[in-house]
C-alpha cells in the first residue's frame, strides 16, 4: 500500500459537506461538529493588519522562523503565562500549529521510526508521522489516565525503540488536561527511552477551573507546539509556533526555510497584537465555560455518558453506547433525522470509536439549547 | 546519514546575514542576491484585505483547497492567459507555491522513488523530494538545452524507473524559457516512462519578448505549480496553486487537509483581487525588462560570460570562470571587498557550480548601476 493511501480524509468533512447540502435545501442544522472557535479574532489583530497594509510592508517575506518581535513576544509570554524563561532563539513561528507539527516531524522522524500517539486523539498527528515516513503507534487510552499516554505505555511500547511521544493537553477530542505529576512521569519515561516528548498545547488557556501545565515546566527538553488559532480565535490567519530544545533549532529551521520560506507576513503582525488581548480571550473563555456547563448537565440527561469530565478545549467526548454500536451511522442519522451535526469517534482513532462521539461547543448557547432539544426529541422517539 | 542531514541551508542566507552585519556596521551593500520582487503587492490586494478585515470574516478557516471564488477565478485566468479550459475542481489553492510542491511530493512520491531535476535548479526542489522520502536525481544541464531537461535525459535516467520530471520555465537561476516543442517532447518522454511532468511556472508572466508556454498546452496530464509571489509581487501573502490531473486531486486534497488545514484566509481574498491587476503587473514587467537589458549589456563588459541569454524571471546566470574556480569564495570576496551581494552557483546544484554565479535584478536600476560600477572598480584592480 502506498503511503498516500493510508492518509484518510476527515470524516467530519463529509458530514459537514452533507450538512451544507441539507442547509442549501432549506434545512436548519445545529453545528456541534466543528472544531473551530465561532468567535472573530481579537480586534487588535485586525488593527495591526490594517496598519501594516497602510505601510505597504506586508508584501514581503519575513525570516523563515518569523519576525523577531513576535519571537521575542512569545518568549516573554512564557514568563507571564507559566513563569518560564524561554530565549527567543528557541521560538520558531510557523504557518499554524499544523505547519509546526509538519516541520517538526520532517526534521525529527526517520523512515520507520515510531511515534506513540493516544487513541482517541487528533487524527492529523498520525498522518503527519506517516507523511514524514515514520510509524505512528496508536495506543488505546481511556478515562483511567484521562485519555493521556502514561509512563507505563512508554515503557511497554518503547521496547523496540521510540522516537517521540505525543501528549495533547487539553486533549482533542476529550478536553482532558494532563496534570503536572503525570506529565513529569511521562517525561522521565521518555528520557529513559531516548524519546522526545512532544506537547501539543494548542488548547492552553481554554480551560475552566484548572490550568494546563506547560510541558516545559517539567521537562526543559520537551518540544511544545502551540499557536494562535484556538485561544485567540485566529484560525484563518495561520500562525503557530514551536518551542524547541537547542539541538532541534537548526534542523527544524532548515526544514522551515525549504518548505514554507516563511509564514504569512500580515498574520504575524496580527498575532503579535493579539498576544496582548487578554480581555477578549477572557470573554471567550467565559462563554465557552457557560456552554460547557450547559452540555455537561444536559448530555447525561439525554443518555450520553461522559467517561472523563473535560477540563478544557471546547469538546465533550461522550459514550453513545446506549444508542449505538456504529457511531458513524448514528452521527449520519442524527444529522439527517434530527438536524444536529456531531463528530463520530472514528475521526479520532479506532479504540472504542464505534460507541463514542465528540460534541463541540464552539457555537452559541442558543444553538446548543436548540441542538439538545432536537436530540431530546429524536432520541425519545 | 539521516534524511535531515541531507537538507542543506541556503548559502544565500548566510551571505545575506553577513550583508546585514556589514550594513549594521555602516557599509553600503548592493543586493543582487535576493530572489524576491522589490515591488509592493498590487494596491488591489491590500484593498481586498481591508474590506475583509472590516467585515470580520477573515478570522475563519476556508476550505482546504481554497475559497471557491479564487479557484474559479484562477481557472478562468487559464482561459484568458493561455486559451486553456481548466475546471475549477482541478485548481487547488496552497500556502505559496512551496506549499503546493510539498503537498504534491508528499502525495506523489513514495520512499526511494526517483524525481529528475535539472542541475542547476531551484534548490528546494531536491529538498522537497528528499523530505517526501523520494530520491532526487540531479541531472547536469547546460546552455545547449537552455538549462532544461530533455527527452533524452528522461530516456537515459528513466531506465530504472522515474516518478516525476521537473521543468522550471522561466528557470531559476537561469531565466531561460522552455519552448513549446521542447516541452512537448519532454511530455512524450515522461508518458513513455509513466512519469508525471511537473511544471514550475512561478515566473510566468515575467518574460521579456517571449511568452513561456504552459505545460498544460502540450500535456493535459501535467501538474502545474504556480502562485502569486513573483508575477504579482505577493511573496509575504503566501498564496500559490496547483493545477492537477483528475487522479491526483483527491490524494493531494487529503494531504492539504492534514498538513495545512487551509491557506491564510485574508491572503486568498487579496490574491483574488490581485489576479485582475494587469496594469500593475505590466509596469513591474517593464521595470524588470529595463534592468535586464542593462545587465545583459554591462555584465559581459565586466568579463562575465552569459552562456544562455535569459528570457524571463529576474535572474542572470553567469559564468565567472574568468575570475574564479571557487564561486562561493568569489561571492564572499565581492561582498566584503566590493559591497556587492550575488549568489554562488552552489546554491543551485553542483554541475559547474564553482564557476557560476546568479545575478538578481529584483532591485532598482539605480542600485544595479551602482553595483556594476563597484564590480567594475573591484575587478579592474
């Protein structure tokens, strides 16, 4: 089988396409499938973009690793956000967190090298590893470890060598935070196996009642992937970043130079301005928190079981086993019959995927109320 | 050797860094090394970006393959520009032409598969192929074939199988256009070997007295890579596109979905507006033409031989054999002693790289005059 044949499309995309068809036919659909903030980017981002457009300086390439002002500002932000000292040289600005992952895996992973990933988990991770020629090892995780890989997983699956281990905290699709002591044990296990700990922190700052610890606070050699898309609601701008240990800076820089030349200039200046938009971010967080509380109350009443209460992101991963053992068909049916779009577990792996679904609350409370009402009516039939 | 260790940095970057150091010390440097238009993007691009910022709709992802309006507009542009009928489904918008190349190679090339590239040629090409796990085969080319691969090259080097063959026309570093009959024979040779013809057309529209034929006019199955960076002076916006034959649309789309999610939203709308900015493009072309004529007159007087007169791009590839058999040292010396930055041949391959240099005229005629005067004084010493 050719590598490309192992790169699956997102199932949620097909669902979204069908939802758009139904909408074009005049049907109303409640969108609880989309993993993108429904908020506009902070006004400061647009203001910065306008200023750069007026100056005419947005036309040109920036350095491959980003404008120095943004690298410095992100480095300083690690001080204010986590109390960590990070030098700007370790900050590489990338075209979205996706661009960061891609460059990282291309620099890090050699043909056939193994990367441990949680199942369920963000589906692009295994595709990044495959495209880089590596061997993604999807390890079943459950509510017992709050859906994170553990030191024991690394010990067992690292027997035949492991190049990297991925933790996403808060997780997608599960929203669960990986506590500091858990992260610390994971980092120790990685060190024992000579593996790099890759910490996907794209949902940091979108937590409700608990902070997600930065992997760098327990392991200075960890690789951190983050970006402006989620916390700052800037998906369309495509700006992310990597924090790298010193030995990886040069290899990843060479990859970035070659494959991207540079991230979008205007977007980098917009991101720099957004970094200080704490008030706007707090407002979005408060809205998410209210929506989360609503769903955590209502979904169990409908019959969905929530095996591990999510701490963050804008997702709830629910066991729909009371209704189905074919979650993909279940989601299609909910879309067609109830006008509610949610994501089937199969988008996140294979482990118990047939009985799980992901609810996203990146839509208004009003829409969520309507969605829950529709589900209630349909599931009671 | 690990794959990453075979990804070289751009030598021109080190030269540029040293040039910046000298400038910081108060030295004046004439920049004839940079491969980026010195013009600002068309005003229509900034206007479209402003309009989108005002509407607030720039915050969100677009479809992975680009906004439908831009795909349609590019498809129509193939009609007005080349008289070709291209359906919008075959147009995939990418984060720069670089993003297009990367997604293409990741979808197309399997571990160890061979891709034929001209030497000298754009250095990232071989790095894209390597990062995708493929085997870039750099084939020496010279002025006899106007620095393009030929049907004979494909026959000889394709004996052990070849997945793809690359033509860049106008070329970088050579500026030479590949004529239609040459392209046609190349396409036939590719078909004979079951290889995909990949046509890098990023410098189309920047030709002076001759048009560069689109590969699709001789081979409907060719892959075309293009973008807004050069002709429309939009490097900083990072928008490119691919025109794909039907069987490649789905695989490349899956790669794009996974590795980029989508190109920058604001940039796509800016690019859409720029597509109609023919007057601005014509003004830039006229300025490049004047600069080219100046250098084609002056460089031979200085003792540089121009083995094949360039038709396009903003480069002149010159034989500096009268002065050096170590072009890299020669370029360093010119920078330090004469205050003129040019690019050594080694950035483009190994074939006769030690006696060749690339002059870029992506800088003002005034600067070029100063550069030539400095070179004249230094080389006469």
